[in-house]
């Protein structure tokens, strides 16, 4: 029904920036809450940032002031601007779309690696 494709990951040095993109396609007939999650090796997947269709956002404390989530509803795309990256940010970053209260779609993930 819905396909999410992330892009923009890569290997960078501490202090550098990356911008992730997540494009949604398929049965997109509305504006859905979306977000970014990440999973580091040996750790559980955690919330990074979320954004509602209105533009309202929430951030994990660990990324506040450094990351910015945004969206382009006309393009069904969400972005994650990641500044001042730290080695602790190294993880696979996943895009999420909340279709309903009980159904969620996930992207394939994009690797972000930050070297010290």
C-alpha cells in the first residue's frame, strides 16, 4: 500500500552534517504523521523526531538543537537535517509513516556513520 524510501545516509566525521530524505509513495491519500527512528548496534530502535501534518514536531532529548525534521506535503516527503553529528549518532535511520492507530509503515533504513 505504502512504500517509504530513505536516502542521504553516509559516513561523515564528527561535527559534520547530513540531510536524510524519506519519500512516500503508493496509496497516499492524506497527510499522515511521520517520523524518524534510529537503531544503533546492540541497542533498541529509538525515536529521533516526529512531525504531524500541521508541522508540529517532537524530538528526542539527545538530538534537540542539532536535528531538524521537516516535511513537504506536496511531495509526500520528510527530511531530517542532522547537524553537529556525533559518533553516538551512528545508527541505521528509519522513516516511519503512521497510517492509522494500528498500522505503521517503515522504510528500509539508511546507514549513518559518524567517525571521531
